[in-house]
């Protein structure tokens, strides 16, 4: 995958999120349409020791992060938007030793709220292990953790 | 099916109110650092403040996904102990409403089993930090269970 400015900006943002670093998440692809992150398989995120399946919490974290970062694709600029709600449907069990990809895209952007949907898959995007739908709140410019953060990210790009 | 040794461990954990050996079986539980204590007939879950769980470095705040994972895991453990399922409860879907930022401090959760059918249960989870009356998130989940064979 080529390094685009969008992808580089997304990777910088992701590397500032401690828990995402603990899960070793990386940006796989980012374009105007949507965001794809990858979370490597690790024994530390297992929820079922009998079959090595990943815990839903790690998948939810991947999808919350991917959906939140898809805002960069939808708006063309970063706005840190807190999650209002998030729903995950677990469609298949995850398989041990296979990395998980999260894909998300904005499907409606309003002045206050952004609607995002996505899915998580391992080997085949057409066979998702989970689907996610979330609503994210847009913050004003002066809110802590809001636009100031994206300005700082832009600054570190130069 | 729940292996017999796990079942024995489960009963012992609940009997003694010491859930550590049970949590030690689940790697993700150790990753986020969930704890569980018995309060009479109820369970109280705690997620101690941990730098590794931070998702917003500026506030700083716990990653929303960790809060969700903590609540989902709380619900699963709650069902493991109270639903008397013959198999380990399997998550079907999970829906969370974030009400306030989860700040960098200890987080607590309590579960309520609203409906237990033969194959599916509905459980709701509430998470809070300083004040139980001011939850940081509410969630509900469906789990697939397996009815114990009639005695």
C-alpha cells in the first residue's frame, strides 16, 4: 500500500493512542472513501483459551478506533469526535493466529453528528467476523481534546 | 461445553468469592486488568486505572473500546457465574452508549440479567467512576447460552 498524506496523518494519530499501541494497531489503508486498520493476532487478546478466539473487547476497540478515524476520510481533516454509541454484531468467531482488519466509512455527516459503519474481517473482507455501526459527536473548536489536537498533529507533520 | 475442571474452578471461585484463578484463564482479562469481587449475591467489577488503557492522551481518558471490552467481559463473567449455562456464554451482539468521558481513574461495572431464555440471554451493564449515579456508559448484550439438561 502506498504512503499517502492521509495515511501518514492517520498513522501519526494512531501512534498517539496508547492502548492502540498496546494492541499493535497500524493503518493499513486510508483514502477519501474509508479507513482500514490492522490489529495483529496476539495471545494477549485471546478471550477463549480453548480455541484462541480473540475477545470481543479487542474487536470492539479496533472498530471504535477505525470508525473514529474514518472521520478523517469523511471530512478530509481530523476532528476528534467522541463516540455517542456503538453497536457490534459478532457474525463469526475469530480464528487464532490470523490478523484482524477493521474497515469503516462515514455514511452521513451532519453539523453535530457523524454516522459511521464498518466491519472487521480476518482473511476475507466478504466474510466479516463483526459488523459495527456507530454515531460520533462533533465537538466545537475550543473543546479540550477536540480540534486543538488535530492542529498539533498537523504541526508535527511539518 | 464447559470443561469439568473449569466448572469446578468456577464453583470454587464463586464459593470463596475469589475470582482471580478464573480471570487468569482469560488473557484479555489480564491485558486490561479487570478485577471482580463478590458483594452478597451480586458481583462488582473493577478496572483499575492503567496507563496502557488510555485512548485519549489529552484528557487523558480511557479508550472507549477498553470501556466496552471491560463491560462485555463483566457481562460474560456475570453470566458464567449466574446463568448456569452448560456452555461458555457466547456473545451475539453488544451495544454501548457513552454518557461521559472515562477519565484516567478506576472504573466500576455492575450487570443486570433482564431475561434468560433457553438459548439467549439479555444482560445490561452500567459503568461508572466516582459516582454510581453518574454512569460513564450503559450497554446491553445478547449472549447465546446452552440450557442445562433437565435433572
